[in-house]
C-alpha cells in the first residue's frame, strides 16, 4: 500500500510469506528509512531474546500485564512452531536488511508497558470470562476454530476484516487498546515521518491487521 513517499507492507508475524515480502519490498523500493511496528523494548527483545518471561518482570508490567504478555507470547510461539517460523522473523529480517543497505530504522509502535497497563485497566470481566472460555475450548475441548486459514501466509483483506470484526464484537476493549489506540499512535508517527523526511523513500512494516486502519487515520 502506497501513501506519498511511504510504502506499507502488511505482514503476519509467523508467516514465511511475510519474510519474502519484506525482503522483496526493501530490495525493490531501496528505502532510506525502514519503519517498524516495534517499540524500543520489543526491538531489544527481538535482537536479544530471553528464554522465558521472568517473575521480576512483574514489577515493570504488573501481575495482569505480565500474565497477558506470557499468554500472548506462548500462543504466538506455539503457532510459530507449527509453521517453522519464529515470531517476529519478518521484523528481524527488515532490521538486518536495513543495516546492510544503510537505511535508518525507526520504531513507530507505542511502548509495550503502556499498552499492557492500558489493557489491564480497560478489559472488562465479561471479556475476561470470554477469554477464559475461548482458551478452555481451544486447549481442553480441542474445538476447531471458526475461521481457518493457512498460517504460512498473510491472511486476505477479507479474512482480516472478518477476524477484526470478531475481536471487536467479543472483546471491544481489547480491540480498542491493542488495535485502535496503537493504530492512531503509529499513524501519527508515520505522518510525522513522511512530513519531516519528504525527500526520502520510506518502507513501513506492520501487522496486516493494522495496515488499512493506519492509512485511514493518516488521512483523517
């Protein structure tokens, strides 16, 4: 997706197809700037991975934030193992290619600690109970998901819309914090970037679920 001097690549963090798309985009566009859906903490964690979440991280994230991050990391790692791709490999690929081509890396996502703290304060008991019920169905009852797709590929726009609509309906406050608020934050960061670096080519790598929403907020 193109917007002025910006090209946005929507990815899946565990799809091999995304690694290929990121590689192709950077080699074709030859950007001077590569913007990533990462904050500084996740950037360092990606380049210097730790085996597991530590109890001492509770001090920084809070108990609820720590548990949510632990569950999210476990789920993403499990799906990544199924397809043979470590979560975030497409971001790591973009960082390596940027270094090789002397492109500047810019981090555009909101600090993860802010997002997790917002999530723990905004999520309702109804959403928590639904989350527990969904985990129970998936792990204990082995109920097949309602929406099936190939994890090795980036979901189609139609499927992304369906998935996002499902999240927005079942978990409205989770959607607000994890998607809408971050989309607004990233849109502001990218607007600032394209206006201060008008003469430079920019490639932004973001999750496919954020792509169209970011452009909408940039135009808004």
